[in-house]
């Protein structure tokens, strides 16, 4: 039976080594100037180092260029794409057609993964971008299992699904946190807020804490829970979904590594020994619950229409 790729978001070059040993098949990296909500910041020097480490372990490297680009950044795209082509990265993740057009012009051989975060909700859209040049579509987090299976059935491109981690509920290009503090007459340093893990919006009625942070792309509000469907992989593996993603944003490297190990085991068993998978999947879920941050409960996201934000 075909196994899905296990795609993980590392926090650093050193972390890629750990994830490779934990069973990751691919990593998603990049820098916030061009990519959205990454677990770690990888400038050009780090991308070169990441490629060396990944190649040693046979791990694929995808680079995020799925930010919202305004006119002031468009002229930079060609140079960045050329750099990525020189490093022979395995694919560029894009949402903006400006990236697709740039890749066509300067690196037409480069593989493209379409990821707008929210609009990949039907197989027509996936195939549209496939016919424009994308090899993969990254599905929205807000669709259920039945819709995912139906999209895969009709897709002309690879399909990627997030199976673990938090999701983005809101993004604005505006500096909402900074503007709030300015309004209060306080000084606030916004730079590197991507790595700030201590800011939350608190919903007293539901007792939920929504992580909020700022970076070069604006303000991001994240889900209060983490998706975890380690015990619900059978339908998607049977449907031959191409890639399962673990999103590690705002999590510690050790947590991401441990979760990767458990999903590696779950995927292997589900594909090779279904009965054994059914016996241990509850234990694997419990093991993740044991290392889960206290303020971030697990749920199944929108896979079974259970989550309402």
C-alpha cells in the first residue's frame, strides 16, 4: 500500500537532522519575508545548510513563498527563485500567481505546490492550478474527511493534508498588536514577534487561549487547539493522500520531534499492518496527549465537523 509522505516544519537546521532520524520524509522551510507562519526562520545561509543536511538523509526540502506580496516585493522574487533553483530545492510552495509567473520565467523546471491556506476547498480549484503548473495542492484546514477523499478521487495533482498542529484563524497585514500598544502610549518592539510564544487572546466564555503574534506579514491569530488525527488515518491512507503535514509553529523542537516519531509509526503500521495499527492507535494518541501543552487541548479540527471557532 502506498504510504503518504510525512512532511514536518523544522525550527532550525539542527532540527532537520532530528526530524530525519524521527522519520520525516520532507521539511518545509523558508523566511518570513516570503513565507507564512513557519516554525523557524531560514535565511539564505540556513537554506544552503538545510539542503546539505537534508540530502545526507534523503529528505526533501520545500521552501515557502506563499506570503501576500505587494508591489514592493515583486521585483525581489526573480532573484530569490534563482537562488532556490541553484540550491536544487525540491519544490516552492506558492499562493500568489506572481510566484508562479516568476518561476515560469526564471526556473521553469521547478516544482510548485499550490497553498493559499484557505481556498483549496474543491477539486476544480486544485486541477485549475495543476493545469497552470502546480504539482500539488495543499488543502484548506476547514474541510471535512468526506470532502478530502472526494477531492483526492478527482484530483489531477498530489494532495497534501495537515494532520497535526495549530491552524491560522485570522491574518491581517496591519500591525494590530503594535497599534494597540501605541494607542496606549506604550512602546513595543514588533520585530521577531514571530517567535514570541507568550501572547494570547483570552476567551473567558469558552476558556480558550488564542495565540497571537506579529511578523513582517502582519498579525496572526491561531487556533486554541491542536489538530491530532493520529488515530484516524485509515480513510486517507486508503484514498492514497500524497502528503501528511505536521505543523510545528509555536511548538518546541522536542515536541515536534516526538510527534513526528509517533506519526511515523502510525503511518507505517496503518499501511503495512492495519490490525496492529488499530491496536496501538489509542496508545499513540494518549502518548501525544501526555506531552501536549496544558493550554492547548487536542481535537480533530474540521475533519468531522467538530471544531467551531
